[in-house]
C-alpha cells in the first residue's frame, strides 16, 4: 500500500461503514409513513418503538464494524472538521428547507422538494468536510439534489416524498460504501494464508 | 569516495516496510487498535505483534492493553518522539526521491 492509502485508511474506516445507513434510511421511511398517517404508523408510539429498535440495530452494526475492521480514534484535526460539518449541516438543513419552500415570510416558496435538496447538501458537506467523499457520493447526492430542484413539485408539501428519496439515496450510498470498505481493507491475513507462500 | 550525507541516512527501525506502514497509519490518527492496524497494513498477527514490540521498545509507540466487552483489546498510539521521527523519515524519503530524479 502507498502512503496516501495508509493515511486515508482511518477516514475510510469512519466514512465507509455503510451498513450503518440502513437503520437511518429505514428511520426516514418510517418518518414519511408516520407523517402520512399510514396504517399503524399514524400512532406516535409506533414511531418511538421503531426508533428504539433501529437504534439497537445501529449499535449492533457498529459493533460488527468495530470487531471486524477495528477501532480508530480520528486525529484532533479530523474531529474538529466533523464538529464544524455537523454544525454546518444543522444550518443547511433548516436554512435551505425554509428558504426554498416554507410558510416563512422570507421563503422563496418555489415548486421544489426542499427536503430532498437539504438532505443532499447536508450529506455532501459531511462527506467533503471529513475528507471521505467518493465519486458515487457526488453522483447519487447530485442526482437527489437535481431531482429535488426540478420545478415539478407543485401542490401539497412534498416533504414526505423527499424523505423517501433521501432514504433511498442513503441506502444505496451505504451499500456501495460497505462494498468499498471491504475492498479497501481486504480480508484479514492469517498465519495459515502465508504458509503456502 | 564522498562522505555520506548524514541527513540522508535512513532510520533503520522505521524503514522496515511493515513498521513504516504501521507508523504511517498511526500518524494520521489519534490512536488505533490491533485489528484496525492488521486490516490496514495486511500483516499477520504474529508479524504485527513483533513489529509493535520493537516500536514500543524504541519509544515510538505507546501500547495500552484493556478489555472491551470481556475481549482483550490492544490500543496503539504514536508517542511525540514517534510522530516526529515518522514525519522526518518521510521527509528524508522525499529528499532521496528528488535526488534520484534526473536533473533537466
């Protein structure tokens, strides 16, 4: 492995834990179903139970990654960048969705899907700030942003469809990230695998 | 015969490929555990253990052994000396690479 690959291994380990995106995507789907009052999801307690189950799933998946790919504490610089990215994400999420389409008096009230656009921007900022951005992130999140910006979202608030679109994007990115992580870090080398060499 | 440039003499403890890989990975993080180092360097458990012992003896890394969920966990971090020496080593390699380039 070359120097850059070795130095970026920590970033890969932190940003390519793609299966963690599965519970996050499911949370977005459940939120959309709850907002639309579909079936049992119209009860708020169902949402809370699902959140608890998904939080448990998230912790289990994180444990799998720690056990399989190891634990690493990012450098102070990387941690600072992550904090800045998180703060920027909150501003973008609230700012973009309110500016593009909301009841706020200063809103542009455009026929766009502001939730889809805001999610795309937030994720892109997070990946770029952490130094973990990959081509498929840009392609998928770019497609999500463009779909959200198309002036076809007339009528009632398309926020729920935006949540589903963001969930699908996060799910696809997560699966691709996981495949990339497995390829990047490769299988564990055992003493046996060296024996025949 | 010309005198060798003292600044270009490579640190033998660091220059071994396995140890160079370990120190390079550690230079980009705060700390990392044994499994992560094994994954990123491609070394076997035995080789990694042996290299880490040598680096610890040389004062380049600090090793903390603990238990995480009743399983042994080995955490490794660069010491300030280790951080300085790996940075210096890469600078020396870069200088050597430039010296080896044909002058135009």
